[in-house]
C-alpha cells in the first residue's frame, strides 16, 4: 500500500491519464463556427416589392374612390334636375286639369253650353232634355269677377 502513496506510484499512474487526455484534446479541438449570413438581396427585394405593391394598390383604391365620388355627384345633380322637371310637369298638369281651363279650350273649339242639361240613356240611346237651349254665341263667364272693395260709407267720421 505504500506504493499508492509514494511519489513514484502516483506519477506513473498519472502519466497515462494525462497523455490520454492530451491525445484526446489534440484530436478534438474547438473550431469556431463560421457564420453564414443570409443573403440580403432577396429580403430587400421582397420588402421593396411589397412596398411598391402597397403604394400602387393605395393609388388604385384612391382613384376608384374619386371616380365613385364624381359619379355620385353627377347622379345627385341629375336627380335634382329630374325632380325639378317632375315638379314643373305636375304643376302644368294641375293647371291643365283646372275646370276653367278645360271650359276655355272647349269654347275655343266651338263647343256651346246648353241652357238645360241633356241626359243620354245608354240602354236605348235616347236623349232626354231640351237640345234647343244651346244657342250659338252663348258664352259662360269663365274668369271670376275681380273682388269687390270694402263698401264705401257715405257718412264721414267726425273728428
């Protein structure tokens, strides 16, 4: 047991271990990892294409919105014009439907107003009433008389 604690015994047992470790270290050495940098060109190209696509898309969208706004404005103006025209035609129609206007046109066409009404019986086609009541040149006053003013008083107020 003395050989274990003797200086010679420990040196002999250490040498093969140190030598083996040195051999192992010599075989396995740490080599710095060569960093491979990704190529920047494809990434930059992708970002550029995306930005250009976004700008072009935004421009097309804006143009489309402007065209829609112009079309809407044009349609609103046309609707306003057509609404005014409809109102004018409705006013003209009401004026043409006025009974006095119809009577004026009938008188201009030569129609006469009978003194008494005539009745037509549709079952046998007979006419009842006095047809001789319509005289040539008989006219109906179609325009109303002007309104009368307030009655003039013959007495003067005393002041």
